[in-house]
C-alpha cells in the first residue's frame, strides 16, 4: 500500500470543528409588545417562560484594528454565574461552502489539530458560513452573580493579562495587547436566552436589543441556534429549521450581523 503524501504545510491535520446553525426570526412576528417571545413560539420549541440574561461587550480601538484583522475580543457575564468569560476569536470567511479550504487556511496560520486550547466552529447562517477559532478564558467576579461588566480600564487589564500568544503576536510582537491598551468598549448589550428543543436538538433563541442605526432607540435581533458535531446534521437540520420557521411565518431571510452591528453602532 502506498503511503499518503503529506505536504510540508499539512504536517499536522486540520482542526475538527463543531457546527452552530444560526437563523434569524422576524422580531415583529415572534415578540410580544414587551419584546418577549410569544407564548406560541415558546410552546413550539418547548421553552419555559424563564430566560437567562447575558451581558456582552467587545474591546477594540476606535478605528477597529482588531475587527479589521478578523479578530474580536469579548467579555461576557451570565446572570447567576460568578465568572467573566473572555473570548479571543479569529474569523475566516468560508467561500462557496468550502469549509475545508478555510480549515486549511487556519492550519497555515498555526491553528492545527494539536492546538487543544482552541476551539474551531463553523457558524452556519442562512446563506453565509464563517469559520471561527476561539480561545476562551474565565476570571472570577468575586462572588457577584449579577450581569455587570467592568469598565474600560479593568476590561483592558483582563484581556491583556489573559491574552494568548497567537492573538498577541498575530502581526508583530505584542500586536494584540498594544491594541487592547488603546481600546475602548463597544457595547455593552444585555440580551436574553431561552432554551428549548426542536427535532430532538437543544435549541436556543436569543433576543438582542441593539442600538438602531440612527442611535435613537433599539432594534431587536432575534436569533435561533443549535449546535452539532456533524456537518451532515448541520446541513440537513438547517434546511429543516428554515422550512419550519417559514411555515409559521417567523423566518427572516437574512444572515445574522450582531457583531457587525455592535461594532458599527456603539
């Protein structure tokens, strides 16, 4: 049997991603006058009326140098948890559904199968897919179970102190932390998450009140999502969920742009 030929750039295999399908719902159709999910929607997905509140903010320079380099640095705080969750995320565009080409591009940047501290995920929208490579860290919030996030200087310190090497030295030595030292907060946004199920899969619906383009009020972005380790399941169930949402008049035929909106409007 002939041995497989491994190119120098592929000496280590690509990362194996999981898949998160994200689809938008028409807020006018699924939210009550109080901007909560209607009883009909809750019932369809076997969701309790209780929600989890999560607060999130991003840090970047005013000229968005991290975002322009397809990086984001994020701090989240979930109610009833005493931890801040820090995420450093690198994004790769997926062109024409070629997930493996994006995984190979990430491999050439050093994001390989032996990087156990990083997670690869395909964010699978309505028409668009994106590969994200994330490194997550947590910091204790000294016993607080609320959703308050730190101010600019404390946020900078957290993200700088915990910055992983690949992020920090992306373009040059200390590239990431030097930009964080000059960063500001984009956000925060306090959103709610409901948890239910659909077709035997755990399903989340999040309601994000985002500042509108004019800066005069809120625009509500409603997103349904589920995760799977199977590319085939993601493909099939994404189509099935689109069809289900369309049949109920709940679907919004657009791709989610939450992070982009936050970076543009805050």
